[in-house]
């Protein structure tokens, strides 16, 4: 490609032409832009700086708004930067701040350009380069340009100084050593009364204090002064942010600051400042009752405001308070609950969080009930938000707040039937987890699982498949609690199970296996002894059969069990059903399904051969022939009846390594390969034989209560299904209602009067939040199996502070002398011959005098303060710049000895304050 | 950091100005702007101006056909940011005289310059309209 000719640069399109063209183009935006880019690539190579800079400007536009890469122009931008004309420079700086980043290769070349402009006499050039530095500075740039920035920090042009202050933040971040040079001047700017400078410098400190607040405690007096004197809301907000970080570290500081903040809260008319005061109080001053009360009053005003912004912020502030003062939420519950039906989803979610914060073990049932009703009415997104928060709140800390697990399990069943429910995975986990952990609830769990399994309509909803898989697993594992295993079998093998994904299908088949073994076991092994009872009972009479299994009729296994009227005939039918349902699955493409189906069918064949040849004959006969079969059934049943329990994730670590087994040998290499494989997250569980669950006697006092009414609905569903697909069902003598279609999974219309739920919730929280202890749990909370540390605290809380952060380390060096903070007590014990000790005390002297100033604040002491300030600054600066022994000695000898004596006495006074304050530096307010 | 980015987007979802205070690649920017525009433009007048997004917040405000979106850290003062947006609009109004989308399109560089006067390193440094505009007016005169 040849270089651009004179004609090209004469008729170059300007940015304006480009934009106009872009708006009127007929060839399509992409085509137009690529044509323009082609032009730009040509023009940018032009030796004429005007052409080049125009090309660069156009490129910036396309990059900023149309996402086109402009990294190819990096070098050209530098060329334009070297232009003597300001307008070119401006474009170059614009391009550089938009496109340069830490890995831009030509970044190295920019240092000298920046240095030149930083020392320019044109304040706008200086400002441009400072602005640019604040965007692109990396370690090298920050290090090389620190001297220039340092000089500019005391520039007498406000416009420049303000920018120099702001750029310091980036320089500190990239090159912490620059703190030693610049920090003094930065602090000096803190005492500047010009609002421009002050706003910049306070902004820098509020960012710095966010990262490591403790280092900036010594500057508290300066911040305090700004807080009291400031006229600008912007500055006040920033200073409040600093105090929100500092106050929790130092109770004496909090004591002093809380009043001015409350004053500000009462006086200010600006909502932004008011909100910042409120937020500061509720986050960092929550122990100050009166301040919190004042803030809560303001929060209330916010929440009832028409403006959705204020409403949202009010709720948000309330949720901050809620963690420490729950009474505040209950005081404002009407507003919170009303917000649940706000048109804004963000407000709804905030109020949901607050409602969940109110939940306790006394009101969890009522609140959940109302929330589930809300979920039925809401849009899918919020519905799942509600369900998710119910699930996570209830399962918190191993179901801490749940007393009545029967209720909770049926709530889980109810939730999974909500039309928009997409929380299948979580519900699945909890159903299985509760089954493993809480023995007493298994009866109810199996009932809930049966209701879910038996409903053919649920199979069509793919979000529910995970729940169904849990239901299938539960009913297979705890089949001994089932009132009607045969019915369960039908549900597990119903034709619509073909809608399930293979992995869940496999669980269904495995559960069917367990149920079948249980039936056979009851019929042949145990049924043999009580043949007289069970043989006479007929299959059809299940539903009205009431089974009472008290402590007296405990079976040998210690398991409660229905004395199920399973006859030979029903077993034959059962086996037929299994064969019919599973034979098509032998050709399944999924190995898991195929294998399990094969297992089960193989087992069925075995049993049939052995035991049921004589199905029509006498009991005795079959018993003799079926000795082998009985043995097999007993064997398999025993295998299944071993109880599964939750296993701690750290369980494997507790297994002692056998002697002579060297685990590391030859496998050491694997470590490097596997190092990136992470541990499974802690909320997964695994199955195994629990060590502490040997005692199964608690089952004996279980009662199976017959309640035919509650199962009517789903039984009728099954009946309808049976009508349609009679072929697949066991023969039944009853005539059934005819229905042509599946009923919907859940009909919201059935839920009836949801309208006044809000008032309901208000009422019930009103009742339940009153701290009266309602003894409404008729039965004690069942035992929840907890595993040691794994359940309690899954992840060790990581300390956010990085103590040895190089930036805060540097700041500390400056502010505290060359040592870290020492506790007051240890400091006063330091021998006075210790050089460092002396230096410290010297510092205390000055700070002590400062303390006085803030204390009484009359004019003479103010003067003294300024005086001592100046001195301090001088010393500090010297210290930083030279840092040599002679200087230090000189300082010591020149500093006022008598004052030091006095100050030592004073310094000892604070030692009498309670021990907790001893870790805090003395030189505060 | 405070402010992470400032976007101006018209109601068709086209970006009219994008200023980032942390480096993002073009792909990251494209994805981010797409997500934000989808989230914020779907909201109506009765809903609040704050949206939680990833690990930060977006404070936005609509002026005629233009949305001003500001991404801020979670502890930033939302109302102050709304005031900041208003200040920005007033400043541009004073400079362009009844500012509209086209003004920003055709004077993108100037709009960036104004932002640079107001915000450095993600924190607001200048809040006086006169102070923000005086260098721009000087430069206009010079050229």
C-alpha cells in the first residue's frame, strides 16, 4: 500500500463527516465502518500530523461506540503526542487513555512524553498528562514519574494541584514506595481550605481508607475537622465514608463522632447526605441507641416516600439494621410487607430479604405459608426468588429453625407443585438430606414422596424431575414406612416415566428394585409366619385399612412395618408388571438404565423360577419349593436394609492409614497433575454407613396414622390414569370415575382467597414477633443428625485484611514512624534510652497537644496546635526524605525536653482506661 | 474505585458514550454493555433507578431519549450518583444549550473531556459547573 498522497489529506473526511456518513449510509453499517477503517489505516500513516490526528480521532470514535480494536494505532498515538500543537496533544491523550492498558507494548515509550508535559508551563498540558497518568499508570510509570507528581502536589495552580492529588491514588496503588515521598504533601493538602483541593484529597483518602482503615486512624483529627466544617455535601459524604471505616476500630473516636453525625442528619436538607448519615450510623454506630433510633426514623420516612428510589434505599438500609437490631424490622413490618407487592422487582427482592430476616422458629411456618401464596401469584422470576429464599433460610445451619419436620417436608412437596417452581435441585437435595438426617420424619417423607410420584401430570414438568428423583429415592430407601408398597410400585413404573431423563429413570428402577424386594420379603420371609393374617386381606381394601404399629408389635429388625396384606396373587401381578414395564428398557441407549433394568429383570426371573411355579398351590407347598428363593430374597433385603446416613466430607481423612501402606510413593507425580482439581463444595453429601447410627430403637415408638382423606386427591388421579392405561395396571375390581384428561399439575384458582394475604402476614408476624414464647410445639423437635465440623462451618472465614499489604505498610511507616503500632502499655515500658522509643514519645507530644485542641478548642490552643503541626510536619518530612541517623539525633536534641516529660505523664493517664483500648494508638481524639 | 464506568445509551440500546475507569477488553465491554442495556432499559418510570449487577450497582437516569448509566461499587452513595448524573446533564446543557443526543454524538471528545474534568480515578473531583467548563471554553476560544 502506498502512502497517502496530498489529495488524500486534502480531502480527508473529518469526524463529523464520518458520523454523518454513518447516519446516512446506504450500504449497511458494518460495510461502511470497515470502509472507514480502511481509510483510517491509510491516513494514520500520513507524515502530516493534522491528517494523523484526525484519523486517530475517528478511530477513537469507532472504538468507543462500535467496539473496533484500535491497538494497532498505539504507536501513531505516541507520534501525535509529540506534536507541539495543543489540539493534537489533546486528541493523542484522549486516544491513549481510551486504549492503553498495562500490556500495551509501547507503554515504555510514553514516560518521557509524560514527564515533559508534567513539567510544562501550560497548566492544561499538565492537566492532560495527569489525567492520562491516572488512567494508564503501571509500576514503571508510577515509579519514574513520582518526583514530578510530588512537585505538582504543592503547585500553586489549583487546577493542577487538584489533579495531582487525584492521580496520587493510582500512583500509590501501583508503586507503594511512592508513599514515602508523597504522603506528607498529600496530608498537607488535607488542611487546605479550597473546596476543589479538599474534595480531591478526601476522595483519595476515602478510597485508601476502604482498603486498610487502620493505617489512617492518626489522621482522624483532620477528618473530624472537615466533617464539622464542611459546607459541601460531596465532601461530607466522602468523610462519612471514612468514618464508617474508622469508627469500628476505635471506640473513643466513635464516641466523639456520633454526635456531629446525628447533628448533620437532623440539619441537612440533601437526601444524599442524609442517606449517607443513616448508612454510616447503621453500619458503624449500631451500638449507639439514640443514633440508631434517629436513623430508623429517617429510614421510615424513606420507606413511605412516593419516590421508588427512596423506598428502595430505605428498605436497603433497613436490611443493614436488621442484622443487629431485629426490633427495627418488626416495628416497620407493615411497610416491608406492603412492599412485597410493589411493581418494582428490585424493591420486592429487598423486602423479601427483610421478611426472611424476621423468620424465627416460632413463625417460620406461618411466614412460609403466606410467602408460598405470594409465590403462586407472582411472576416466575420472583416466585423462584421467594422459593429460593425460603429453602435457604429453612435449611440454614442444618435446619436450625425447623421444629416440625413433618410440616417442612410437606411444605417442600407443596412448593414443588407451584407452577413456576424451578428450584428442583435444591428441593431434591433437601428431601434426601432430611431423609438421611432426621429419622422421625421418614414416615411423612414417604407419604409426601408417594403423593409426588403418584401424580402422572408432574412427570411432564422438566423442572420437577429432580424432585421426582428424590421422591423415588426416598420411597425406595424407606419403603418400610409406606402404607401401600404395591401402589408405590405402580407409580414408579407408570408409563409416563418415559418422559424422565435417563439418570432419573435409573433411580426410579433402582427404587422399584428396593420396593419389590421389600414386598417379596414381607410376603415370603415374614409373611410365612403370619400367613393367616395377611393372606385373608384383600388388595382392594388397602385404603381403609388402618394399621397401628405401637411399641408392642416391633418386629425383629427394629423397623416398623406395615403388616401388608400382600398375597401370592398380588406378587404374581407385581412381577408381571415389572416385566411389562421394564422389558422395553432393555434396549435403552443409556447404559445405566439398561443395566439396572437388566438387574431387576434378572432378579424377577430368578424369583419366578424358584418360587412362583406353584403359585396356585398351598402355602406350605410354595414354602418348601421356595426355600432357595427365600434365601435370595433375605440376602438382597438385608443388603438393602442397611441404613444410609450422611457422611462428613472430611470422613476419609479420619481413616487411619494402615501400617506399611505408603500412600505417597510413586504417586507424588500426580500431585502436579491433579493440583487444579478442586474439592467438591461442602453442601453435597455422600452416602455410606454412619458410625453413630447403630441405635435404631427409636423407630419402635413410631405410629402410623391412617388418614385416608389427605391422600384422596392423588389416589383419584392415579385412578384416572389407571382407567386410561388399564393395560399397565394390576387388575382391580373397582369401577372408577372416568376422566379424559390429566388435571393440571397445580391450579392456582384452587388457592382461593389470596387477596388478603398481606394483612394475614402482618397479623401473624405481629403475633409471632412478640417475644412471648408460644408453647405451640406439641411434640419435641426430632433429633437431626449433625456431623462434626463439616456441617457447622463449611468454609473457614477468610480474613479480608491483608496485613502485609505493601501500600498500607508504607503508609504505616510514614504515620507511625518506622514501627508498627505498639500497645500503649508496652510503649510506656520502653526504656527511654531506646532511640525508637524516644521518637515515638516525641510524636505523642505533638498528638497530645492536638488532643487538647480538639478538646477545648479556644483560640490560644488552636494556635499552639498549628505550631505543633508545622513542627511535626517538618520533622516527618525530614524523616522521610533523609532518614539518616544524624537527622534523628538532631531532632531529638532540638525537640522540647520539658514538654516530653509532661507528655509522658499525660500519656500514662489513658493507661487507666479499660484494657481493651490498650491496643489502640494513643494519639487520637 | 467508586465509579467504575459511565455509559450513555439511547433508547434503542446504542452506546453513545462509554467511559471506563478500569481496563476492559472490547469483548468484555460488548458483553457488559449488552447485559446492562437489557437490564435497565426494560425498567419503567415507576421503578427505582438502582439495579444490582454482578458484584456492583448501576445507577441510571433517563433524560429524553438518552439513558445515563453509572456503574458504582456497592458502598457508593446512590443518591449522590444521581445528583452527579444530573450535574453532568446540566453542565452539558449549559455548554451546548439544550443538549440532545446529537450534541453528544458530534462532540464525543468534548463530552469525554467534561467527564475527565469531573471524575478522576473513579472518584468525583469537581462539582462546580463553572470550573468544569472554563478550560473547555478557553480551548474553544484558542482554536
